[in-house]
């Protein structure tokens, strides 16, 4: 019985508090849990002014932890490139780094085991995370919100990539041939390429053999081709906010993928769908394909939904979809204006 | 008595946590307004405007103002093979060149794919009998053991990838006519490779990868990359794990 009181007592008191003290304002306001960099002001969390940028003008070569510490003693930004020598054993001393106007190349860093730059918000050139030597399991850039020229992650041993604040990559984004990568946080990524949708900014997620899940909850636009391909163990693909790609949509050779839904509305170039074991594909809001529509080599595909499709400005190819009936293809193409030719071969009966 | 006191303290502690962080704590008041110059986000926190970013003010090199247009398949081939030829011997190459100069599909040269492995090729010592070849959907040279030079003097265009991967004794790659690669340029894991020459190469549609060739000077790999305009590589450039300059 005493034990019951131990549990019920706080519950009753808390209920009293919630029902009486908080509503009547007789208790002092509760403290807020403000994030780092914020302070409580007038009952809310307000971001505090940052230290001004102090820019090192030139390229920064880091060969030792002392080089990193010396840099941070005076600066927090680089108007040039940042490169690291294999002799650099830790990037802890580079925690101050906030912006790089040129390239940041994380390559050949065999002696580093943890790569986290907590303050980095911007890389204007190429952010290249491509290491051949083993050692680093995780790359974490928790504050990175933008990349200019391009972002490459091509890192044989990497297991976890954490870029939770990344919102835009102005150039290309290549997540490519990471054999052990199993966890990717790109939860804030909205855009690859520019707003004008110039077509040379591609987003490739290719040949990541351990990546079972790709979630891009905020991705709206890719200016060039979006290619999700040859990720052999991928079972989940989620892009619930995707509206448009400027030059193509390519989902192929992810041989463990069984179904996916993408609410994309327009594709500026071609659509290429080829996954041997996928059974259901839904592109329910897709209305315009400015190039070709290719649905090929989906051996198990039996449900294909493109109910909003109105125009294909190129050719249409349905080939070697052995479980997709001709009636199902008829239903997809019913009422669709196809400017080019239609080819249907070797599909289901 | 002590136990009762401890229980009471424990209970009060829980109450404090509920008040401080539970339903009746941790939220800004309803009439809270962010200070001037800040904007409230979804979490109810007031954010400063984003910091201005620093950029390099670089002009593209002369002649590189616009990205190159995508290549179109060659249309002036005298004869085009429609399939995906695989060459394991020089005799096969010679036979091919008696009738064709272009390939609609992909060309593979070297090792033979088995069920779960690739059997290295020891037959091929030269690609001279394939000198006729001008274009293909892709081209792969892999798992050769006795080939020392890749020399395809008339090869102009790969509509997809161009891959030279895992060749034990290749020392030199010479593609004097190769102008465009639609997919990846991939030169990887060739232990004896010392030189790659593609003097008229203008564009690579996807990835530019020169990696893991320990005898190839890194500077030579970068020289090939720098011969292309900055925007002439569609995806990323990886030059790593090659030899010293």
C-alpha cells in the first residue's frame, strides 16, 4: 500500500499543480529548456548573437592538431580551400570552423576516428567526404545548412552520416559507393540545385550497399536528375515532399525495394523505373513528364499508379514487366497525351 | 522513518520534474512575442536571420562560361553492331572489326563473369585488333592480366560509362580521339598504371573517378580533370589513393 502512495502521490500533486498552480499563475514560471546558443528572454528562447566571422584569407592546410588549434585561436572562417594531411590525428581543434568559401576536402585522413565539426554552417565550394583509409565510422556536421558547388560522400568505411541541418546544395549531391553506410540523416534537405532549376545539379544516391532506408522528408526539388540506383539492400524509400525534378527521375536496380510512393508532380526530363522486385509503384500526383517514360525490367510489378498523368512529351516504353498486365498498362495510359511513340513489349498477359 | 522520508523526497522530486518539464512547464507564455529582428520557428524559438555566407569570387575559365551540351549518339557509323559484345581474345576483336565500327550496346573486354566470380583474362595482350571501334553504350576493361596498353585510336564517344578497373599489368591508357563520356569515367585499382592520356576529352556525364592506382602520379590525374571545364563533369570528382606526384 505504501508503494501505491509513492506512485500516486506525485501524480496527484502534479495534477493539482497543472489544474491550479499553473493556471492561476501562483507558481513561478517553469524554466525553459533552450537549445545551445539560445537564452531565455521574457519566457521564450531567443537565439543569441553569434561572434562575428573572422576570415582567414587563403587556403588552409592542416597537417597537425596544432595547425587546427592555431587557426581557431584567431579565425573561424576560410576564404579559400581547406585540406587535411594524413598526419592530422583529430579535428577537435577545428571546432570553431563556421564557414569555408572554397572546397573542404575530407580525404586521406586515416588516423582520425571521429569527424565532427559542430559549428560548420556553410561550404561554398565542394564539400568532398571521400576517404579511402579505414577508421572513421561517422561524419557529423550538425550545423551545416548549405553547400555551394557540390557535396560528395564517397567513403568506403563510413557507417553513419549526420547532416541534420542541411537544407540546400546549390550544385550536385552525390552519395555514392559507400559500402557500409547504413544511417543517413538528411532530414532538413529541401533542395538540390537552384530555384531556376538549371539542369546540371544532380542528386545521386547510388551503390550504397548497406543503406536499407533512405528518408528525405523535406526534399522538394532537384534541379537536375534525381537518381536512386543500385542500392542493393534498400527496402524503404521515402520522399514525401518531392514536387519536381528538372531533368529526370531515375529509380532503378534497388533490388530489395518492394514498393514506393512519390508525390512528384512534374519531371523536367525522363522517368526511368526499373527494379526487379518492386511490386507496387505509386506516383499519384505526377501530371507532366517532359521526356520519356520508361518502365522496364520490373519483373514483379503488378500495381502501377499514375492517376494524374496527363502528358508525356517524349516516348513511352513498357518492357519486360512480366507481372504487369496489358490492362494495367492501358489504365495507366488512358487519357494520357503521348507526343512520341509508345512501345510495349514482353509485359504480363 | 528514514524510508518514509526518502519516499517523500522521491515523490517531491518527481513533482518538481513534472512542474518544471511536464505539461505545466517549459512552454513560452501564450502572449510571448519574439524580439525585433528575430523570427519564431516551429518550435516556438526566436531565430536570428541566417548569417551571410562567404563566397569566392571566381570567374569560369575562358571557354567554360556555359556547360557543354549533352552528347548525341554518333550517326555516321558505317556499320553498327546491335548487341553487347564481350571480347576475350584478339581474334574476336579482329572478327568484329571486319564488319563493324560502332556498337549500340556495351562493350566489355577482359575477365569473364561466372556465377559468383570473374575469371581473369590471360589471352589478351593488345587491343590493336579493336582499333576500328568508335563508340558504344559503355566500355569496360577489367580483369586482364597480360594487357599492358589500352590504345583505342578511333574511340570517340561512350554514351554511358568508360571503366578501366582491376587490371593487373596495364601501364598506359591512350585514347587520343575520346571526346565525351556520358556516364562515369572510372579508372580504378590498376596496380601498374603510370599514364592516362585522353587529350581531347571534353566532358564526363556523371562521376570522374581516378582512384587506387598506386603508380599513377596524382598530378597526372588532376591534369586530366583540369583539362575539362569545371562544369564538364556532371557529378563528383574523386581523385584519391593514387601515387605521389
